[in-house]
C-alpha cells in the first residue's frame, strides 16, 4: 500500500480557486474535515473551522494564515450552535460561499443490542446535524449563490453488516443531497456530496488495527490502497469550485473503484 500524506497532496500555493470566498467546514479538527479546511485555506479561502474541541482545532489550523481562519467550537446537533456558527462567520468575513457538512460519527451493533442513545447520537450528528447546519446557512448561501458539499459515504449507497445506524444516517445524507439540489432550483445554490470508502481517519483507527479486516478491504479496492483524507479533500474542493459549476445533486464516489464492482469476489 502507498501512503499519501496530506502535505504531499496540498496543491501548489499559487492555486487560488477560492480567493475571496468564505467556507465553513464542520468536523474540521481531524481527518477529512481537517484536510479539507487546510486545502481551502491553501487555495485562498477564508475558512471557519468547526469542531467540539478547541485544542484540536488549534492544532488543525497550525501554520494557516490567522487573518483567514476562524475557529469555532460548536455542537452541530444543537440548532442554536449552528445558527451561531453561520452568524459569526458572516459577521467576521462578510459572507458565506461554501458549506462543507463533514462532521460525523459511527456506531456498530445489532438492532436488538444497540442502545437507543447510540442510534440517536449517530442520527443526531450525521443527519440531523447536517440538516440544522444547512438550514442555518441557506439564506447566506442564496445571497452569495454558493454551494453545499456533504460528506456521505459508500455506506450511504448500500448496506454494511452490523452498521445499520450509520447506514441509515448516511443513506439519509445521500438522498437529502439530491432533494436539496431540487429544492434549490432558481436559487443559484448547488448541493453535492462525496461518498468515500475506507479512509484513514480517527473514525477508522480501530479498523486499521485489524490487519485481516484491512486486507479484506484491499481485495475489494481496485487501487489497492485505502483513501487518505487528502483524496477526499481534493474531491470536495472540486465540487465546491467554479470548475463544477454545472454539477448539482451528485453523490460522487471517492472510493478507489469500490463501487465499480457488482459485489462478487475476485476470480483471478
């Protein structure tokens, strides 16, 4: 397997697709959110980085231009927090052009064993939190003619064993993306999503400790390696850019070719 570091994948600092644009990234302290926020900043954007931990946010924002980065602690599952994030972003930077709904958690277990509180926690963050954040940002995005990029998952396009709560939440994100793209007609707002497969993040640390499980994943991935946060960040920034100006309502697989398979095992 080939490791691709975030530093290796950050574009040339001269690339400035987002100069003068303002972006909110939720779940910005680690993994995909961290890589995405940093890439937007390297491409010239003003970036509001949102997460629950102030210390983790400070570490994620290291070396970024202080005048173009706003760090906000918030729980996106709370309506008042999402409203505050948008309000403080617009007050600080003057507008909002892109919302990246990336914050997410997972839980596994059988339906007759998982505590109700775990179901509520996953749905509350991954789906309700995304709804609340988008609802709070909608007016500002209509004003700017901006766009939304959601982090869904290949788990939002098909089922996984023992992951029903996560599947339900990400399936909701996948179809909510399509629905919002329709509802945004005539507003100028685009709504898209990325659907990653296995990616090296804090959420998947436990998986990578299981060598046998990782090997099974690699058998299914034509590229033969897991995704890196920078891989997904690149796709998110593309969908948010003017280069994707006629792309709307799309759930883009960022999965190393996993979804190209019909599910049958390799025969050679």
